[in-house]
């Protein structure tokens, strides 16, 4: 295996973005692709590392940039400033996730008929929003994602398979929102599933998360379990 990365520059809504394609250069031809949506800090090393792990499973992965080329948050205030405009304008967010899907469909390494999306925190919401919008993806996976639906029409039925990995002690998606998640995706006819982990807070996939007073804490056991379930989910999704 020869894991290679290539910058993918693209323009959405008149703004420049730089996503990162991760693929096995030794593998010929098109292969299933996975969009990897970032958390509130923008395109990150963690996101790239997850993309590389997906490449080891035989996929091509695109670490997506949704904030703009070079825009990264380092402090809580900076991250909030980057994420908030898209959270407040879900139509704009929908336009961006659909736009980057179109970009991925044009890449030589990716089979445009076999694409899934995953995301973390804000990125989990992005993966779900892509499915809600009727984007031509096979599956969407949310890790400690936000469940708040957009005030926009959803595709009915939702064609993408849905999976969410959620920490029961996540203060950003309390039990009432978990219940609403189930009701929403049932009403839209989706093939959905939800894995809920006890003694698990928000950001459980993020090895650097260590602010339990704010509900943010890495959990190695839960992270390992969720990642194994993702592998099964993707194998099933791309296998038919």
C-alpha cells in the first residue's frame, strides 16, 4: 500500500476551498469514496488521519474543507466564529455539502456511484444534512454529531443509509434530541440505526479532548467500538 495525498482546490459560492484527497496510489481505477467532514475547527490533522484509516480499508477518502482555504480555528472563539455562520444558515451549509459532493464525483480515483459521508461533531451534522438534502450518497455516518435538523425540506424517502454513534452523556445532544433523531429519520423513511454508548461524552473520537467539565472527553474504548462498527457499516453499504 502506498498512501498518497493530493490537495483538491475548488470553488463554492464564490469562495476558495482546499480539501485533501487520500488514496492508495498502488491501487488502479476508481474505488468507493468517503467524504470526511471536519469538526468546528476546520480541516485538521485528525480528519486526515481518519481519512488514511479509511484508505487502509480500500477506499479513497476526501478530507473536506467547508470553511475556506486556510481557515482553521485554534481557540474556542475562533472555532465558534467559523462554525456559527453555517449553523445559522443551513441552506448555505446544504449548498456547500452538495457542492463538495459534486467535486468528489469528478475525481479520477472515486467511483461517483459509490460515495458515503462521515463526520465528527459539526461534521456529523454535515453528513446527516447531505443525506437529508438527497445527495447521491450510499450512506452517512455521524460521530458525536449534532442532531438539530435544518428548517429545510428533506428528501423523502432518504435514500442513504444512516448510522449515528452517540455518547449518552453528550451534553450537546441530550436524550430529547436523540429521540427526535429517531422520529425524524423514521418519518423520512430512512434505513437508520443508532449506537448509544454509556459513560461517554462528546468528542469521544478526539484523542485530544480532555475537558469533562464541558462534556468533552476522549474515550478509547468507545472510539474503538464505533470505528469497528463503521467498518461493518461501510462494507454493507458499498456491498449493496
